[in-house]
């Protein structure tokens, strides 16, 4: 089996911060917790691992009150554009 020519670069993306209701199993972590995604800088193009909370889900919005960051802005900070993403 061939090994990697070099280790891929993985960039953390701070996608959102959400509030955890007291009934949430992870509520002991704090009242507000981060939600991360990751961008793997692959030779065929960036691969986005999206673990975000998304947009337009009334249940999520009401229960977790997310503060979301814009994906385009986050990618721009690492020198990428949304159109360059090869896979999600």
C-alpha cells in the first residue's frame, strides 16, 4: 500500500456558536459551545467537512439560537473561495 507523499493540511473552520438548553446531554460543557467544520487542502481541490447547524431550520434556531459565520468569509480567511471547493 502506498503512503501519502505528504500529510494533508487540515484547517478548522469556526462555523457557529450554539446555546445548549439545560436538557442537552452536553449542557455541562457550558451555556454556549462552538461548532466546527474542517477544510482539507487536497491536491484535487479543497474538501469541506461540514458539521455546521445549517440555515432555515426553525427547530434548531429556536432551541440552540445559533450564531453562524459565513462560509465564504471563513474560506476567504485561508485564501480560498467557495467555487474552489471540490467536495463536501
